[in-house]
């Protein structure tokens, strides 16, 4: 192993995946998983940065105003049939 390859190696071979970052940020992890992720984040600047970004985005989404619903949307949704019409038993659909 050369000196340049040592410095090119990432701090960790495995980083937290997107699902783990989101679950950590949202507090949706079990205690053991949370503790493992927190220990990793404490030592991994890349994952800590991703958690910080996710926290910022989460905060912005929660403080954003609700979008306006188009006026005709409810009428359009009401026009969708709740159930499919029953087939006529007298019509053959196959051999």
C-alpha cells in the first residue's frame, strides 16, 4: 500500500444509506440502531453532514405552507367510480 493510497482511502468503508439518514433524523430508529448510527455519525464527517442537510430539509418542509388544492379537484375525484361495474354473466370472455 502506497502513501497516496492511504490518504485516498475514505474514513469509513461503509456509510449510512439514505434510508438510515432519514430514519435517524426523523427519530424512527430503534435504540440499538440509533446508538450505532450516532456512534458512526460522531466519527464520520460525511455522514454527519448528510444528517445536518436532512435535518435542515426536514425543518424547511415542516415550516412550508400547505399547497393550494385546485378548486375542481374534489369534483374530479368524486366522478371516479368507487367500484367497477359487475360483468354481465351472459357475456363470454374466453373459451
